[in-house]
C-alpha cells in the first residue's frame, strides 16, 4: 500500500464527514455555572483550552508540541477528549481522527524493538511509562465511544500499547519513583487490555514496600517526584480497587501544604534531587488534592484546591492540559465538598529533613540544616547550602548562604537543626590538617603510594593520606541562630576558631524588584554590599527590610569550594545578590522584617 504524508491524509479525512457514524455523547457535558466548588465553569474553560490545542495541532503540526519526547502521548489524550466531548467544537470531527491516526503513527515510528521509546534516557522503561499515562487515558476515552470510524486508530494504538506492556513487565528502573511510574503505566494498560502478567509485575514492585517517613517524605524528599508518586498511588488505588494505596498520598499532601508559600510556590531546599536548586508550584498537585477531597469528603483538601485555582500556573497546567483527566476519572468531575479553613499562622519542624517552616499570614521563613553527610555531590543526595529564606508577599529572599576562605572548603552546611527555647540552632565544625611523613614501615623508594582522599575530603592524591600522622590541625566553628517573633526574624552569626579567616554571607533576592541602601560591587553583575545600616528589597508593593550591614573585606568569588571549582562549577543562581563580610572571630546579628 502506498504511504501518504500527514497533509494528504488530513485532506482525505476531511472529506469523509458524511460517512461518519455519529454516536451519542458520553455525558461529558457541563451543567450549571459555578467555579470553586462546582465543576461547570472549570469544565467549560478546560474544553475551550483543549480545543485551542487541537486547533494549534491542525495549524502548526508538530511545532505545537509542548512536552518534548512525551508530546505524542499528551496529544493523543487531548485529541481523544475533543472528539468525545459533546461540548467541544471538534466533537466527532473527522479531522480529529486524522490527527489521532497521525499521532499513533508517530508513536509507532519512535517505538524501539523492545517496546520502549527514547524520551529522555535511551530505551528507558520508566521514561516510556511516563508517556503511557496520558496515552492510555486517551485510549480509554475512545474505548467508551462506539464509533466505527474510530476502529482503525483503536486497532493501531492497541498494538503500540501491548508492545509497550511487554517492555514494562520485564524492564528495569533507575530511581525510587520509577518503580511506581512503571506500576502506574501497567495498571492503565491492564484497564484497557486485562492480563494477569501486568498485575503480577505491579505486585512484585509493591512487595518492596512504600517508604514514607514520619513527616510525609518519600525517599527522594522531592516536591517534583512526590507529585509523580502521589499520582501513581492514587491511580493504582483507583484502577486496581485498592484504596489502601491512598494512605501515602494523603500523608504526603498533608505535609505538602506546610511547604507551600502564600503564592503556591513549594519549598524544595531539602530535596535529594535536582529540584533542590529550583522552584516548584503546588499547582501540579491539584488533581491529587481534588481526587482525595472528593473521595474522602475532605474539606481541608477542598480548600487547598480552591486556593490553587487562584495561583499562577493554574491556567497553563490544569485549564489547558487536564481535560482528559476529568473525562476519564469521574471522581474529578464531582463538585468539591465545602471547604474548611487551613492554617495560615504556624510553626512546623520537620525532623526527618531538619527543615523548619514558619508562616505568619503573608510572611514566611524557612530554616534548613539537613544535608546528607558525608557531603557527596550526586543526584539522590541533599547538598543545598541554602540554610535560610524569607518572604513578605511579593518580596522574596530566595536564600541565604555563608562561606569562609578556610582551605577552600566551601559553603557552610549545618550538621543538623536543633530547636531549643524558641530558637533554631545550626552548627558546623570544619577541620583541616597538615600531614606528617609516612611511618618508615610504609615508605617505598619509588614513591608510588595509594591514591586516596585527603582526610577533610577536599582532594585526592597518591599520598596514602589515611596512613599519615596529622598535625597543625586548623578548625573553624560556625554557628547560626535563628529567632522569629510575629514575622520578624533575627539571624545571629558566630564564626570562631582560626583567626583572620574571611567570612562572606550571601543573600539572593528575587531577580525582579528593587534594592535600596546597598552599594554596587562594580563587577558588571547583580552584586551588592550592605556596608552598614539597613537595606530594603521591594517588589510589587511589598518590602523586606534587612540589616545592619557590615563590610570588612570584598571576597565574593569562589565561594562554592574546591569540590565545585575543580569542575568549573558554581551554585550561583540568578537574582540580586547582597553580601555581608567579616573576619574571624566574627559575630553579627542580621534582622529581617
């Protein structure tokens, strides 16, 4: 059979409208006109946005893709939604079948011989599983519609899904959350084409146990991947009829609220993954809160849903992309229960990650002392030097760090977080030795010794460091004490030990906004000194006042330490950077209000 390109196929498809077998609506139509507790107006907004995406696909083809290598899975789901939703202007439209067929062809074209897809990692079962959530939702939506015009595309996509299932029942994973992503995909495939091998594989992974610490963190302590895990466990509970799997998402989502800033941003400082240096929004967890709010009739979760609907990103993440979720899951289509108040004035210490959260209405503070020791720079370990952040409305101090010119050992990272008498205590002791000659019995005339790390972990050399006597050990003790009262915060620095060491306190304020009372560093970048007195950061009518300042030296470079600089790396982020500097013994109190 002669192959035709997408353009020709769509032109031919447009001409078969009179031959379409138009079937009754699936019942995915709106009623009423509410917004917060009612589904109707949200539904209408989602349908309109979904239609716009379909139109973009018709106009721009693959240039309208929004999810990289996973786009075809999402496109299939959004096209299926448009075709099957009676409120859509593309309801039962012939051109949508053409796009569905084209999308199925692209998926098949990109499928590897083992059933996987290269979408991130190569021939990766978990990356392929990520595609299957939207894709299988779209296939399920189509399966509920008896329309002979859909038969060819249903048959085509079934072949793709079954081949993927073969890969997922034997394929491996890399990270903790990947286990549940694969299980999620298998549960969806099993919903479409039931087979005991899918459930057997799910049970094999589940038998390893679901880890959640007493605060509500999954192993990766990541707001990025807790979304993935909550999503998977809710889907597994729903599709397999195992509501006990909802326990982990419930606990995770209860905790997540306390990580939420007033504008919906989530604190990620204690993450063990890449998001420890980035920002995440609670908007991505909306569907999980909504499902459990309705399933449990949980008024607190309903209130959080209502808050999320007003946050930045809700239109893009939910309104523009979530129609297929609502169409394939009736629990999401239910009206939310009556919302119950959630706390906006609290102080919460998460002992498992040594992170404290304080909120006083629109003012928040975060204190962190829970990096993973020994300090090893790798994905899967918590290494962030950001030990304090502070917000007043739109005015944001993203983070505070401290570094000393002590043998290039880098940033201060606390060895835990202690809460006593209303104060939070952070502490680190550094030791840097010098090395004596090897014992005579261990010397060799060729000078060929074992390649080992220095005792302080700064570098490696063929010196057999672990066998050498130590001397001239230098120490640096750093203490940071944080005390909050009614939104005002004092941060006390005490650095002692070796005298004459340069200490630099770095504050990174939001990139947008205006600083006052500071002195430019004149290095062509967004660097400033607070030499004395009070500084002010203002943004959109909100302000943070901080001070007094101090400047005893000008060292603001190479703060990261040898572990980073040897690889030409830096932890510096975009923003307005303000520095306070001192010389040991160094004591200084900084107040934020």
